[in-house]
């Protein structure tokens, strides 16, 4: 049964388009780009971090605001923010005794918005 199911997903005859293959090979992302993108998607693969990013899309917030908003401990939110910051998805700035977080730049906003549009699309 496994082979029969797999046959639905592959060509019946192995043949390829040399021009298309050459184009892909000549324009492939660098290993560094691939690894960096992979790391971003790994970080985005956590529901808690998605919630944090969604909240930060609404407005700049401190760790305490996020903890209360998401029903989490400050230490847990802080840990998630460190991971998001390391991946350059959020940035922070200090204002007196408070540290506020926001989405890093318009690229992160666009990535997040496009992913949300994709899951909301019917």
C-alpha cells in the first residue's frame, strides 16, 4: 500500500528539465542564508513565541505587560524574549527601570502578517 500511495506524489517517468534544474542550481541560496532562515522558522515554531510576537505587533510592551497579558510568569516570558531577540525578531530598549520590547523591523512584521494571512485564508 505504501508504494501505491507514494506513486500519487511522484512522476510516472523520471525525466527532468535541464534548463530549470540549471537555473535552480545556479541561483540556490547560500548555506548561511539557508541556516539563518531555518533558525528563524525554528524560533517561530513555538506557540508561546507566536503569542508574544502577536502582542508586540499591537504595541511595544515590557516583560511585565506581556506576562500579565499571556498569563505567564515573568521568567518564562523573559526566556522566550531572549530567544526571539537572539533570532533578531524582536528588539528592546530601556526606559528608566523598564525594558520595552517591540518587533525588530518591518521584515518581521511582514513575515508574521503573511503567515497569519496564510492560516486565516479559506
